[in-house]
């Protein structure tokens, strides 16, 4: 295997993150070679206790290959440690509430006071504006920017499954960090980066917002086409005879012609349905026809027919089967991790041609003592920080998963 390409090797990134947005950003930077130090309060990142009192999949997926330092930044001694560390860093990223950042001394002004060249990233609910100090989470961003209005379950607006807005905000943060790093003369203003979940949601909704405005001006009235399938009949999920869901990509008239022929549908020669605009008018009839046709085949036969016809499709995969697919198991696409005696396969950062160093996620405060010594604290100074609670080292049993007990519906 080729040597990994690590363009950020030698760069130090400090993460003061919780949940997803900031940890996701630093995960990407780590995969590009940066040294990432995850700084947590004594209570740990929230995701360290989400699954039976212990770490969730977020820690496994997005905190592997990081170091962990535990500080109480409400204590002056803890702030002093952070200032020393910030003086050695290239980037600091956090997603704390604005009021908390000010209280803990984590603002851009605070960090640049000890390191004028640092890149400071604050992923927050909103950037400048009347809601600048407001709090926001991923589903609130979905609700505020139109995404949730188009995603309904039984008519009720519902959050998406994955926290896409958090992850996109983290990705936008990485793009801005790399842009700042590419400019050796970047000003303090250019290195002060704010990414809002709200503004992220607006950017993600840009196409839909522009499309709504376009139709309103062309038609002289508001017209909304609901549904993630853009109201295109035949573009969606349908169930086979053996109860497996398949998602079909039927966007164009050519797609429709190939589909109707491949599935021997009576509609294949009907000129009334040859054009998309006509199929849209007969949406319910077309949907019923496609559903009926798909239900007439078992998955294996349907797969063969769709592949032979060159139609885009995929089975709707349950999570427990996603990593079974040969495409997912190609070299360099999964990282094997051992964590607390459990084995994990974690998808790699896309685009990498080889896998970089393989370290499991650190326990809370796992690297505290070593990093304190590296910052110049002698043995007595380290002991003082630990005994006062300004810093904390990992203790066996921290954030342990509670044992699974036999009970109703549970088997040994």
C-alpha cells in the first residue's frame, strides 16, 4: 500500500467540541494528517455517555486517532493550561454556545492574545444578526431552513435521521480552515471563522429556495412540489415480491421507457405516459403501476432486469447490512478499530487512496498527564493540577457501559 498523503502533518488542532459539528470537522483534519487534541471538561463530551452510560458511535467514528486532554476551564489553572496549549497550536475549533465561549476564555480574541497567528473556528447556532447568541441544534436548523417542511412522516414534520446540518457545518469549517492556511499572509479577520448551523441550512436549501422563487415569478403564484423525489413518478422506493425495498432512479423519458420495457409494464407503449409532464399529471396512476410491476418480481430477478436495462437503482439497505456489500469492502474504505475489547469497522474519509495511522478513540483525559509534561509542567505542577481538579487524567471505569441485564425481550 502507498504511503498516506498527509498534507496537514505537523499541524496541531485543538478541539473543544461536543456532539457532532466540531468533532466532525476535526475528524476530517485528523484524516488529513493534523494532530488533534480533544479537550473535554471533567464531565466529558456529551457523546461519551449516550449509550448505556458509555461512549456512542460518534466517539468511535469521529474521535479515533485523536488525543484527549481533560481540563476544567472554569478554574484559572485550567485556563492557564489551555493558554499554554493554544500558544503551540495552529487551529482551535469549538462549537460551544457564545456565552460559554466568553465565560471560558475561548473566543478568537482570547486565543489570538496568546497566539496571534492561530486560526480560530466557532461553529455556532447563528452567525451575526438578531439571533447571534441564540442556541440551535441540527433538527432546529432543519426546521428553520425549510428542510423539515418537506420531510414529513404521516403528515408531521420530522427530523432527518443523520445530523446532516452538523456534518455539513463541520465540513464548511474545514474548507475555511484550509483556505486560511493557504494564505500565509491571512489577516486576523480572515483567520476568525464563524460557521452557523442556520446559515449552513440556508446554503444547503439554496437550490430549493431559488426554485421556489423561480416558479413563483414565472407562474405568478406560489407552487411547491413536495417530496424528496421531486414529484417525479417512478423515482422512489418500491417493495419487491420478497419484501425487499428498492429505490429506482427514473428521471427522464428514456429512463421511463427502459423501466417499462424491463418490467414488462402495460404502460410501455402508451403515448399518454411517454413524457414526464404527462406522467406528473397522472402521478398516482403511474406510482400504482410501478409499485405493481416491482411487486411482481423477487429481488434477484428484479436486480437482473434493472441491470440489463441500465436503470439506476439500489436496494434500500438496513444499517446492519451496509458494510456487507463488496463495494464497501474494497481496500482503504474501512478502518478496523479495537475499543474496550470490541471490534469496529469505521468508514474512511472519502478520496483517500490509503489508510493513515490507526489509533482507537482515546478515553477521556487519556493524554492529560503526558501533554501537561510536554507543556512544561514539572511533576509537582502536574500533581497540583490533577489534585485541584483543574485537570483530570483518565481513571479506569470512567464512562463505562452499564451491563446488559436479562429481562423482557432480552436474551443472554
